[in-house]
């Protein structure tokens, strides 16, 4: 990976970090407990509980993505940056650009 590609990747990771942090905060607000004293109907309460479950799954996924992005940003200056942590082969640049939070090549990610 040359310096230009690394700089492009660093910029992308930085942008995705900010976006993911905002998503995590939004999902945390949306996943707040549903107050029982809310005067919504039984069906509406069931729907709200279901939606809360979906939001909690999205929150966990974004938190995992955030961890991966932070890991990659922290290690971007390391000699072995861009290598799969399992097979130690270079991760193709298009994969890094698409999923900068993944420390695995496509083969090992499966």
C-alpha cells in the first residue's frame, strides 16, 4: 500500500468514524426503555417493543463497526496495516475502502 492509498484510507476511516459515532448515539437514544406510564395502546406498545428490539440489533452492529474503525485508525501507521490478522496476506485496497473496519480478507471473513 502506497502513501496515497494509506492517506485516502485514513480520510475514509475518519469520516466513517464520525458517522458511526453519530449513529451509535442516535440508536442509543432510540433504544431507551419504553415507559409503562406512556398512554399508548396495547398494540402500539407491542409495536414499540418490537421496534426497540430491531434498533438494539442495529446498535450492536454499529458499536462493533465503531470498534473496528477505532482499531484500524489506531493501527494505520503500523508496518503490517492492511494485512489480514488471520492469514497475514494483504487485504485488497477495494475491500479496505468498502469495509475499513474489517481486519480480515474476504476469504478469512467467511
